[in-house]
């Protein structure tokens, strides 16, 4: 019987080990290789990040927050097809992160299911949300969703300036008492700001994914 060369056996052994690694999403919703020993190695795909920044002030109670949740879930799926991972943050009196960037719709649904009006206050401090967004080292777009007047328009316009300076696209979706003209100033371009009826909020959030620039 012919004996295989030692170097060929080593290559074959390494190939078998590689095949035993499974392509999976880790707990952060990022693509990784998972070995038989459970150790994960993240795969860097060049995916871009979008942040949904959702108003959870008191006026968002009822159907509007449910519309926002529904639209956000659909946004994740649609944005992923354009090469984006989606993060979620909320704002009212203050701002808070809800979900790190992910393409995992199931993970995102679990995170957003806990979302309630009033958990970070009752007013509309958009500037706090934009300040939080600016802490992301890698961010391609911010989608602002709001239904009312901000606590301070000037503060919000000041807070959005560093994001625009970094080349981050600002997309704005307003409903009810949101100031249309202000949202146009806030957005990167006026055509990236829309104002819809509250019953159309979900579809407007989903459609915002089409405004994202093509990923790398």
C-alpha cells in the first residue's frame, strides 16, 4: 500500500479541522466561525453600521411606539440586504443603547420587545440621542424617528454637526407634532427628511433602508 507523504497528511488534517468549524452568528449578531470546542472567531465582512434613534417620550405611547417597533424590525432585514448592520438607541430625557449593531432579526426582536415609552423619561431631548450616536467609532447612518418638538432645536443642530462632519448620513422620519422644517435642517439633505401620518410610521421606517448608501 502506498504511504501518503507526511506533509500531505498534515494538510489533510488541517483541512478536516477547518471543515468542523461552523459558520454562525454570535451573541452580538456578528458573523463568526465556531469550532468544535465552542471557541468563536469573528469574521470581518466590511459591513456598515446604521443606528435607529427612536423617540420614546410620553407622546409616543400607544400605537405609535408599536408602529416604530414593527418598522424597526423590518428595517433590520432590509438594511442587511444592503450591507448594513443595525443598532438601536432611544431618547427622551436622556438617551440609552438598546441593541448593538446586528443583522440578526431574532436578536433584534428580543431587544426591541422590551422597549417601552417613558423608560428614559418623558420629554424629547434629541440632542442627547445625537450625542450618544457620535460615540460610535464606525457609523454610516443615523435614522431619527420622532413625533414631537425637541426640547431644544439649537442644541440638536449643534449635536448633529460632528456626525455630519464625519460623513454620517442623517435620515429623519417625523410624525404628528414633529417640526418638518427642523427635520429638513437636521437631515444631511432635505430629501432625507419625511413627515408621515402616525399610521404610516412603520412603513416609513422600513422604507428608510432604501435611503442608505450602498455598502462596501
